[in-house]
């Protein structure tokens, strides 16, 4: 068990899953508080890192591509304050952070978690129903329908069409863009029957965002919809677009020994043994972990 408690939140790792609980400090971002506790299976991780600074450091989790609908919908555009997979660490907890990283890395190594992209989501995304007001409108989602309502700040050309009701089956894509500099952001839905390239200011299937405090909350709507669209990793194998249903989460791979490598891969196994020895000498692997990992490699030689 590894645990680190900070003002922004508490991260706990039990060897199989990571529990990310947001802190109660008033400085914790609205998006992080709205997401609540996240349970991240080890199989969803691609890596973990800790960066030290003079006054504070930062823990970062790197998820496998396609593991989380939130990251899929936001396209890596979440800032440090809104990204739930980052944690600010005070300087007096650097040792704890380093131990946390070592524990997670050891588990990734021993369980042989692949770094490849997922073909199904390993996290469920935000729960529904939910409703968020920001920018020039309000977006609501009940799991089947998206409702876009406009406010007094909406451009007349867009507001004149009235409230928009979109069925999930008609949505082919969703994106969330934060405001950056002089460029406004948006929550945009691509509708199969009425695609448009109009700016969000005039697009009746978009909500324009101006960089205010509640803008990141629109990412919750994007993620909830994304979780219920066909997973992009399975698109190539699918025969064609089918009815929109809540996809089954990709099951975490069972912990089994990898298939025996071909005879000409003997050198790779020797390199693997050397790597394990280096990790053991560096203190990353315990005696028991090293013995188990070494025995597994030797069986395949």
C-alpha cells in the first residue's frame, strides 16, 4: 500500500488500483471536485512520474490512449489545475512521492501492463444525468439525449433556432476546446444529419466558451457523451456504425505470463534479466519481487 496526502487530494495505490480523491481545499479546481473520487485500474496506466521543484513537485499519471473518455474528449488540453491525473506535492513529501512512483512502476513492470492503446474504455466517465451552464448556453445530458439551451449572451442567429435536442444515436463525435489567448473555446457536437464548419458562435450544435471559471465543467458533458459513443480504438474492427449504446468497458487484462518468445529472442530475455537485476540493486524491486520476476523470465528461456 502506498499513499500520499496533499492539500489538492489523496492518492492511494493498493497494488491493483489507484484511488484519486480530491482535497477539500478551496483552491481545488471545480472540475476536479465535480469528478469526485476516481478509481483507476492498473491496466489503464502507461506510466507515472514525479518532477521536483524548488518549492513543490508534481506527480503525474500517464494513461494508455483510449483508457479514459475524459482524456479522449478533451484531447490532452486539460491544464495542470484541471487535470485529475496530476497532483502538486509539497517539498517535505518528496520522499513519499518517490516511494509512490516506485510502487506503481514496480507493479506495472511485474504485471506486464501493455503500453498499447485500449480498444475499450477502462474508466466509466462522469455519471449522468448532468447539466452545466457556461459560456453562451447550458448543456444537459441524460444518457440518451443532449439538450442545448441558450442564454442572453447567445448570438441572435444561433438563439433564433431555439433549444436544441440531440439524440445520442445522431452524434458522431464530441470535442471540448478551452479558451486560449484571444481564441474562444467550445463544446461541440458533430451531428450526422447536419454537419457544419461554422464557428461555435454561430453553430447551433456548439456552446461557445470564453475562458471563465466554469468552462472546464463542460468537459464533463463531453466525457459523458464520449463514454457512450463507439470507442475509436474499435472503429477499424467494426463493420459499420451501429445503434448508440453504452459500450462495455474493456476488461483489465488477466495477469498471465506472456507467450514464450521465439528462439531468436533469447538475447531479449537476457536483457530482461539484466534490467531486473538493475532494478533490484536500485531498490525498486524487493527480494521477493525480484525472485518472482526472475523465475518467470527463466521459465521462458
